[in-house]
C-alpha cells in the first residue's frame, strides 16, 4: 500500500529560540490546545501544516505558532554529533515503550526524535519507529536508533511532541485496506498537503494508535475562504466518508452541518453510495 509521506525541506534554524521562556509564557497564558481534555471545544488553530496523512480520516499537523520550536529541536538534534551504533547495536533488543530516542530518518539521513513502536524482524535487526514531531513512521535498522539519556540530550527527551494527531470530526472513513479507503486517503492528501489550513477543535478523545495521549476531533478548513466547504464536507460530498451518529452535542452540531453534503453524495451514488444506502447502526 502506498504511504503518504510529507516532502521534507531543510529546517530553518531559529537561534533565538529559548524553551525556558516559552515554558514561562505557557504557564502564564496557557498553551492553546496542548492541555489535553481541558482544551475548549471550538478553539481554532489558525495556521497549521499537515505533515503526514495516515489514512482517509487521520492526519498529523504542526502548528505554525510552534515553528520556532520545530526548528530549534532540529538544530539541537543535528548539533549532538550522534553516530549510528555498531551493526549489532541499537535498541532493538529491549526497546522501552514511551521513551524518546534519536532515529536517523532514511530519506535525508538526519536525526529526529522518535519512539520505537515494535521490533519488526529480530533476525534482520529491524525496528519500527514513529517520528513524534512529524507523525510519520518507518522501519529502519536498529543501529540507526540511539538513546538520548545523557545531558544535554535529557532536555530534548522532555520536550512535548510537536506533531498532533487530528481526526476528521463527525466522519467514518474506510480503512486503507477497505473499499474506497485508498481513494479517501488520496483525496485527503490532495486537500491538505502543502496547503495553508486552519483546524477547529470540536472534541478530544483517547488516541486509538496510542502514539499520543489524545486525538483531536476537528474540522479542517481554508482560512482564506470561510465560505468554501471544509475538508470534512468535501470528503463527505465525494462519497469517500460517511457521517457517524454523534456521541455528544458538539459533534452533533458538526454532523448536522454536514448532512446536505451527504445527501448530495447519496443522491449521486458517489463512491461508498454507489450501491445505495449503507446499513450500519453507527451511520446516519
């Protein structure tokens, strides 16, 4: 199955970024949207970049107000002078869940913060890693994963992940391996990658991937044209996503606003609707 990976560019280095100053500001004013379930519904992240499309319903985003931190982290990681472990080394023998390591990304051969998800092939010395600041994953040789357990590396381990998991609110989207799952992922990638977008937080819930503490249920839209259909609406109207029965009032508002788009998809028998209504207790 084809993966939808972002195109990487060389990071711009913000030499004046000071994480201690940011921590003080966050304590004083509140770090918008980063407090998990306490973040208010309806909050808008005005400028985000989609860094990874995981499926037709899930993306990872970086908020542009964190751009200085993204580049500061990249600069710090490259300045450590990390080296690959010997061919038989690395963390594959005993990866610790939840621990932040440094992993050397295959595409650009640079070091990024990552978590080891699982050992893929003990005989081949391969591990699956998740890059916590971008949201993408890959399988790499275990010796390309090294620990960050010495000063000043400890401070890099403690920094929060900068890629935030966002799920399209009010939608049920086929999995990649299901009918129209690939088409849904293609469309979501086309609508979001490389675009200037905003995210309206509708709710939060526990992440099924367990890669982050919680996932944001959101409406994604183009801030330059608020009259245009949202990404959620375009996915529904194209018939690659269906509306779910809302579990709370906030999602109910989102679903109600999307019903005309689903009516269009149903009447034109677009994609998922080509054989008529889909029977499911969870769908509308």
